[in-house]
């Protein structure tokens, strides 16, 4: 991209002023100034909700059930959907440069009148949760938005995520992928591990979080661990990490952190801490994906009530024997997705014996996530409203150390 055009986007997206005050290290965060085109549009939906993540945690199943079965919950409507989950996932607020705002709004207008206050419109992009700038941008565009968060055992989530990209042609093994990512995170001082014995640690001084808090939660991150935003403040979808060189040139760097983020997407407590700087606790509904597997109707009705809609209008569930299993690879998966007749989608494990082959890497990840998961539970205990639907804890080790997984059924 031409340098002047890149610089233009840098200035547009990374202005350093909020309410006329320096934003210091959070220059890639937008909240109250330089709002996105969607924020400035009078046509944007009046009542907006988001399923912000986590990816591979049942977000598609919940989204499909809400939109198909409740008459007042509306998704985007795409005339000719080409990608998987086009109508669910807008991928607007996590991108650099910003996608076309007219297309974002028009897709909701295709479904219903966006100014009708009896309707709830929903964007189910699960990449938002792990992208700090998405929180800032959504807060600027939809400050009253409702945010649904589905969380899954971060190790199972990472394996499922890796399997999806194997199906679409990924070459690296699971151990190599997570090993490379953890090595980079440790090199940058962003592994969120205690004690901080590694060089190059990013400071988590107050300046790293110089934004007005919408919700001062009781849980406090150990100050020896950097904030999520301090590490990933300028990381955007497809672009990578926005960097300014010593000479002043601006560009996206794809090798700053691995773009797919199998590991970092599972650092839920630190991501939620950042989002809660922009939204109050009553704007969140945080749920355990395992509970949705056990009692989907309870979770669906809870989500509907949270969105301010009447659960009595929920249509009966469709044929429970309908299949969402999609076989094949690459483009055949996309075709299969658009033909499936059930909520969510399930992919066969590309490597049938993956849990055995990568047993050591999986066990290492369980040890790695032990502390971040405990931090999540501590945070949830302080959230009397947002987490009142949360139950249980994630497994502390693989559920089946010797078995194999035939399908990934959690999206």
C-alpha cells in the first residue's frame, strides 16, 4: 500500500485524543473522538447487540438459534453470501482499514427497519473480543449495546480453532503453532505468566490504561502482568500489528504476533477487563459454553431475556436430528455450510489422532492456562450481574487423554 495512504489510515484510526486529552499509549483506541462512519450514521440500528466471542465456543449455534427462533432478533441479510457465516459475522470493528460502512448498515436494513425499537439487531463476530480496538470502536458507535460472551475451555478452543484452519489448508501441526505463538509472546513480555522473569516486559503502568473506566470492577490484575491492551493495542484483523518505524513510516507487521492467535484468544479475564473499561457490567452476559451443551434451551432463553426480548415468543426448536456436520476441505466446506440444516456447524477432526499426537502440547497448554483461568473465575465472582448465568469451571486436564476426537462440534 502506498505510504501516504497507510499514513492516512493511521491518522484516522489511531488518533491520540479522547475528549481533548492525550490518550498516551492507547493511540489505536477510538471511543469518543474520530468516531467510525457507522457511529456517525443516523441509519444505524437503534437496538444493537453483539456476540463478541470467543471463537469456537458455540457462538454460531447460539446466534442461529436466536435469529431463527425469535421474530424480534434480526441478523444482517446478505443477498449472495459467499463466505462462511457472512450474515452472522460482519468483521467491521476489528479491521484496518475499516470496511465499507454503507454495506455494514445496509445489510441490517435488508433484514428489517433498523429504527424499529422493538427489534434487536445482532452482529456475531467472535474476533471482536480479542481485538482491543473493537471495544473502543463499538463503544463509540453503540454505547448502549448488549454484549454476549460465550467462553470455552481455552485448550479445547485452541485445538478446535487449529482444526478449522487445518481443514482449510493449514500446514503446521498444533504443537508447532502454539509453540511459535508462546515463544513470540514470551519474547515480547506478553505471555501473561507469573513470575515475570523474561526480558522485554511491557509496562503496565497507569498510562497503559489511560482511559475512563465505565465499570471499576473489584477484581484487580496483578500489576506484574501487562494489560491485554498494552500488548495488543494496535493489532487488527488481516492487517496484523500497526507499527511506526523510527523514521516515521507506518505499516502493518504480520509477524509481530501470529495472526490467528490460538493461545492469546483464550486469555479471557484480561480481555474482559479491557472491555469493561468501556461498558458497564449490566451490558454483559457471560456464559460457559459447556452449560449451553448441557441445557441449550436455558441458555437461549437467558440470552433472549438479556436482550430485552420476550422469551415466550421463542419458536420451538427445529428437528434435533438435523445435522450440522460438514465434511470435505476448503471450498467444499463453504458449500456445505450454506446447505446445512441445523444451527451451528461441526467439522470432522482433520487429523484423527490429534489428541494423541499432540498430547504433550495439550497438557502443556493446560498448565499454561491454569493461572489465567483462575483469574477469570476470580473476576466472575465480582460480577453479580454479568456472570449470574455462569456455572462451573473449565477442565484442568484433557477429558480423554488416551482417546481420539472424531468431530469438532462446538461452533
